[in-house]
């Protein structure tokens, strides 16, 4: 049986997407404005990327920097427009000021997704209670993944949490797949794979020349080889 892990790469445009697919990415996370840590891309960008590659695309639903939802109606409208454009997978997650999940905002967006699969992103790493968040959103339709570093400080600090959560797979709130990202390096891979984690997310690691340059197919291929 294959031991191949999933590799997800951040793409900002069609050039990124083509290079990531050429390097062996299994899926793309589509965002714009990495200065704000990734916001919802225009529907035209989604359409251009969808036309350029044939691997799955997860589209960010996020309008403001940080993890507060902001104007929920704008999030819902963005989700509606992307669905109309053909988007089928999404990324979202919102917190209240006290670090609890903003269920009203999350549920409003999820209702617009109409059963589409989605990732709860790294807002979980800023949550006041990770276990409580997982259980609060466990029954929302379509949730199949958590993008997490295990810590707001990144994978270096979060490794113990990631390993512990992987060991709880199947418990209430721990059914969704763990997708590790946030300061992830190739040196982290052996211990994470040893813990049974099989999904990895890279952004800057796919761009050795920095965010001002496109994705490097060669850098993605190095990750693909390490995860195969």
C-alpha cells in the first residue's frame, strides 16, 4: 500500500498553480495578499487557476487580517460567488475576541457552502481551548481537515501538540485530518510521519526566492519526494 502523503501548496495565481502541479502538489490553497496572511482571492483568479490546472483547489474565505470574521455578509457573499464560479473546496475559521470559535460566522459561511468540503485553518492555533474548539465545530457539514502548526509560534513549538492530537484520531472532535503547516520544514517530516500525520502544507517553502517570486516547481518536487 502506498505511503504517500498529501502535499498542499499555497498558490496566488495561475503561474504558481502550474508550477506547483508540475512539482507534484496534490492540492492547492488559493489566497491573495500574503501580507495579511492570506485573504479570499477574486473569483477571476479562481477561474484562471481552475482553467490552468486539474488538481483540487481549496479557496480561502477570509476578508481581514487576523482571525475575527469581520462583516459576515461579505464572507457569505464571497462564498456564494466562488461557488457560482465552480469552487468546491474551501478554507475558513473565525474566532471571537476571547479565543472561542465564532460559531455564528462559521455556521453562516458553511451554510452557503452546501456540504462542500472545507479546512478549519490556523485560527485553531490561536484558540483559547483547542479541544473545546474541535468539539464545538465537530458536527458542521463538510469539515474534513484542520490546518495547524500545533502552536501560534509554528511547528517547532507545536510538535508535541500535533503528535498528541494525532494520537487521538477518532475521538469526538478528532476525526478531521491534520494538515500541518506554519513554519514547517523538511526536518519536521520524519517525526510527524512517525506520528501518523499524512498531510503537509507549504507556502514560503515552495518559494526559495521569497514571496515576491512565484512557486518553484523544483522546491515542490523536493517536498513531494520527501513525502512519497
